[in-house]
C-alpha cells in the first residue's frame, strides 16, 4: 500500500495526476509541468511536501549529537536559523541530505521522503551514548512549500503580524507564528532556487491551509514534476541522482557542507583523505552541442568512445529554453569547456561542460 499525505483527497479532487514516489502516492502535476514551473519562477507555486520526514532532537546533548552525525557545523546554526547538511557513512558516501532547524530547546531535522525509515534508523543507532531524545513528528505535521518571488507578499497577507513579521525573516530563518489562525513554524527555505517559505503545522489543518493559501492570489498548485525541474536549473542535488551511498560530497560538489575542522563526526576520516587526494570523478553541468535530450542514467563516453560516466539528471530547461544535464564524470572532464559524448538512443551526441548552476534567481543576482 502506498502512503498518502493529509492532502491526498484534496489533490485527487483538484484533478492532479497521481504517481508513486518513494513509496508515496503524490501529485506529479496539475495544470502541466512547464506551466507550474514558470508560475514559481515568475510568481508563486504551492507544493505539498508532507511526505518528507520530520524528526525532533532534544536533550542536553542535542547539539553534540547532531555535530557527530551531520557534516555541517551545527554549533554555528544560531537559534531561529536553519542550515543544509549531510549524513555520511564511515566511507564518506552520503546517507542523505538534510536540513537542520534550530528551535527553542530542540532541533528539527527534515529528511527526504524515500529515506525516512532509513534515516530514522541511522539517527537512532548513532544516538547511543548521547543524552538525547528523538521524536518522529512526520505523521503529526503537514508540510507545505510556498515558493516564488511573490511568496513573501502573499504569505504576509495570511500571517498574524502580531506574532512575527515574515517580511523580515532572513534567508534560512525559521520562526513560530500564526497563519490563518493556525500555529505554524515558517522557514525561509525551499528546493526551487527561488525565494519562498516552508510551513510546518498540524496535519489535520492541511486541507483548509492548502485551499486558503491558493486563494491568496495567483498561486498555482504544483506537483513533483515542476519540483524536479525547478531544483534542476539551480543544480540542487536530488538523492539517488546527484548524491547517494556511492557518491561522496566532494564528487557531488558539496565540499562546502563538510566542516572537517569542527571535530569528529561520522565519515570525517574518510572525507579528509578524499579531500587531500582530490576526487577522481566529479559532477559537471553540460549542454548538448548535438541534437537530443539527455536523461538520467544515460551513459557518458569520452570523445574517443570509452565509457567514463553517467548522466544523473537531464531535461530541457523550461526557463532557459535548451536541453541541459548534470553528469558524474572523471574530474579531468568536469572543467568548463570539456567535451564528451552522451549516448542517446545508442547514438553518441556531443556535449560540452558548462558552469553550474544553470540558473540564479533574481534575488541572488
């Protein structure tokens, strides 16, 4: 049986096309992937992301525990802030990518939906010896993402400004406030490359919150299809594609998330050795010189015809209007301008490595 979020009936009633994703029955699109994609780039889109895992960590050694299991410097995440991090294996492979939110007297750790059970087991296993309490709040809370350049203006209409002023919430900031009379955690985070917010609140309030947010103005309901194309353009990693148990942070260009100088943590010794030696392969963005569309898992060959890598994600970019891709290739081929071939329908199509990310939102330019 596929799992369902508190908004399943709402999605079906709105005519969403439902698909299986990581054991969940989720909407892949409503009005069309490109339509939803451009709504987020130009205005605002609303996503149901209640399938993601939400774990609470509290206790006297909560910070020390998270420092030990996460690659980032948790001690540097001040109260009311959030940061991106990785859970790594002892050999440096990636268990999952996570977001850590520093709340009053506790931390919230958000993990990928397909890794919820695995991550919970990983955290529980490594909590031995630490004075911490772990709580899985995934079923109790719903989680929505309102993303796009108009997100701030729209959400401020729904917020009780006496509890917090979201207009002044910084990037990666998180605050407890009231939206449409419902107590909610609001974080200025997201996975689209645009400004926006993620909302955490009681699961039972999800249908009403969804409808009222859509009624704020020109807000498009969005599915997993647009979520993937939106994260692809700014080259945000997707587990199972750009990162996995067999891909380490330096190969994935996520070395900036690894803080080797913070002290011991799971995977530190292996990651220090990888950094010192330098990765033998690395992710690179590419554009096709020849005609075709590269897709995930397509083989990459050298110009001499030798198999050298694989496409992790590829698609036509709705914003930029051309086919692009990300591939894991030998480090020598990952520099801008390097040439290689992508095998499309048994035919080599020439590609050229280009600078990442492909797209930067207006607020970051």
